[in-house]
C-alpha cells in the first residue's frame, strides 16, 4: 500500500494543477512539527539539524520563483523536488547537512568576504 500511495503521489505531482502546493506541504508540515519537537527537547543537536534544514529549504525554494517557466520543459520538476525535500529531512540521509556543508556554507562564506 505504501508503494501505491507513492505512485499516486508521483502521478499527482506530475500532472495535477496543485502540484506546487502538495510539494510545499511535503517540505513544510513534517519539518515544522519536527522543529517544534526539537525546540522542546533538552538537546541542541536536533535544533541544529532543523535549522540547517530550514536554511537549505529556503535557499533552494528560490527556484520555485521560476517553476512556471521550468515545468513546461521539465515536467518532472515537482516530483523531483518532492524527492529532494524528503532527502533533505529524512534522518537516514542527513541530506540538509550534506547540502549545507558541501554547497551552502562555502557559498555563504564567499558572500561574507
């Protein structure tokens, strides 16, 4: 049933007019909940994890400003963005930390100089 839901979601993101909304819900709902849980916990490591996620999410969400121009030529934009967002916040991948260390932190360092 999990794979059926994933397949349905993929097709929806590929063809439905509300794909941007669904994709943004994927990127905001669970991370917002997890951020509140992290803030209420005693440790600071999970706070840092979610702060890095939101920094990465915000930076890459700037691309959404061009989504209307991208999707006619690249219809997989929304499904791939949804997968990218899952990669960023799933604890199995630590994707946000990887993206931050490899790309964002060096870019922010060069801007600060």
